């Protein structure tokens, strides 16, 4: 869940005083200028640290008045379902074909970009239903109960609907979310890989390779056509960890007969990403301050950047070993060792709080120090318990953090909550993982879609579906079924 969306919705749905920050539009990495007809905005909580990184031109808040609650899709084209359309409607079987209260069906026909309303039983709509079911059956639907499997099926169909033919993954299908974030895409890649959808996982990685900047980094997000960022938002260093981690997860499940050849095609991307990550480390072993998944800048290093970079360096070193690149493997393993040492010295004594200065409270990103991202240090389980208690809200979900300068209000965020289900599943605390996951899955809306937020009353709110939440839920279900997910190994001795 790209977290500038966290900030936007905190401003829209709570009574927090905020300011909107307009800036000029930046050109894309490919030299193209962004489209002035597609404005976006940032609303930042008053008092939060800022280094001048503002969102591009801002749009009226009315664009968020009717967020989507579901999707119609033929996999090439997607259309959002509004709350009004969804009332009294439901999906037909394992598909994105909608049955309307009138009994008629609505769907996006093959070769079309807009939906059509047809009579119940329409042959072409039936064919789309059958094809969706066949796609699910061609992979794996995790879960130990019918309810869990139904949620997993819907999450997988959602990710498939949000995945563009070129490999871009839309975070959601509401203005402001209809962009591709490397972070969200990496989680979806891993979820596709672990459920047997190799083609979709690899397509995402190819898109990541195509949109990587020359210096090995990525823009915070790109337009879905791949032609550069839509605004002047600051880039985020954590992508240099997430993308190699996703490639490593894909490699674990890819067909063995072809995976090395395809990994070789991705390797230039991995090398540039890992080299940039390694070069970014300071004398204390930590990376510089960078916007993290909150997409808010801190003046000191944050755990939301350091932990993903550690996962990415370990993943890159292991992939280098698989392709017999010992020099690369040794260089990245050495960088991972330095980073691990820096995290142990600066973050561990604080219980893996948000920043190394200890001034910004607890952060759900502490979960990134646990599997399937990193082998959990011995003190991480206690830190997870402490962090969870600090972030728990009366409605049963979690706020992203309790940084006093970034008040999120009383709304729970499903990705932040789901992080703990995944972390506890990865550390063998399955009862706690199931409890948290059950809460998240219980908040699906009337169409069975996972929302970005849950309001104070415990009802789904904000946009739905959200690709990031769906991918975390799927990965958690796989972890629970398999007693854990693979984690990039440490290629250095502690």
C-alpha cells in the first residue's frame, strides 16, 4: 500500500489539520514530461519532518468521494465497481463477472475496454467465468478452511485484474492508486510465485527491470504505461531491497528447467540494485534517510528502509551464487553483514522503532526483520509483541505507527495489520498469526474484497481492493499451510 495514500486518507477521514503542498511536475526517467491533465496531491500531517519533498500538483479531494469497491476485468482491461453498482450485487463464481440485483450480468468483454450489461447466462460471460476458474485451478489456492480459500481466490483474482499486460501492477483502481509501486509489485510477484502463477510473477519482474533507472534505483511509482513517474514525489531506496527479494522468491518456485536462463535476463537489474544499495551504506553500516513505505521523509535512517535493503542484499548475494558470480556474491554478502551489524547496534536497542534517533515511535515495519524477509534476530519476537501492542487500535486493527508527528487517527490499515500475521507465521507463532489474519479477512467488503482501511466502527473503508493487502494475505496463508516461507539466507557468518 503506497503510503502517500495513507497520508491522503488520514487527511480525508480524520479531523487532523493538514496542508497541501503543490510543486512543479518532474519529467520521467525516459525524458518524457508527465501529463498535466492528471494532477495528484499530497496532504501531510502538520508537524511531520519534511526535507521539501512535496507531491506533484494537487487535485480536489472530491476525486476520493466514490472509491472503488471491486473490479470488472478481462485481464487486459479493468473497470472499477462503484459502491452504488455493488449494492446487492455479487461476483459470479470464481470470476470478475458481476451479477446485478436485476439478475443481469456485468463484465468487460474480451477485446473491450468498457463493461457491458448482458442477460444472465450470456455465453461470452460464461466463458470468462470458466477461464478465471481455470486460471485459479492452474495454480494453488492456499488456506485451511473454505473461508480462507475463498479469500485467497478473490485476492488472486484481484491481483490478476490489477496486473497490466506490460507487467505494471496498479495498487488499486481509484485515482491516486492507479500507478505501479515497486514495493506493492514485489509483494504481488512473491504471492504469484508461491501460488504457481509463474508467468504473472515473471512479468512483474520484467517490468521492474524495464523501469529501473540508470543508477540502479526506481521512482517511487510509475504510470501504468511505464513512461516515468506521474509527479515529483521523492524516490524511495527501499525498492532496492524489495525488488531483489521478489526476484529471489520467484526463483525459489520457478520451473527449474528455465529459471537460470530467465534469472540471467534479470541479473543486470539485480546487480545495479544491489550495487547501489551497498554503495549507499555509511560508515555505521546503515543507509541514509529516505522516504519509506509511509512515503514520508525522516531526517535519520528508518527501519522501513534498512530492513528491506538487508533482505535485498542477502537475496542478491544468493542469486549471484546461483549464477556462479562469486565476486558479486562476496561483495553483497559483505554489505549485508555491515548493514546487519548497523541494525543490531542502532535499531535493536530501541526495539526496532521507526528511526535510529528514537524520536518517532513504533513502526509496523519492524516486521520486515522477520521471515520471509530476513532471518529474525533473537530479540525480534519480543520487539514484535511490543510493537503490536503499541499500535493496536480499539477496532482490533493496527495503525502504521505511533509517531507523534504523523497522527493517523483511529482507522486501522490492513497492510500494516497483515504484516504481523505474516511475521508471526514466519516465526512459528501460528496461533497469533491466525488471529490477526482472521481479523483482516473478516473485514472484506460485500464483494469479498480487502479494503485499504477499517474505520473506527470496524467497517471497511477507503478503496478496495488493494493489491498489497491481498498479496500479504495470500503469502500468510501459504506460510501457514507450509509452516513458513523461504527467506533469503545469510551468506556471511555473524
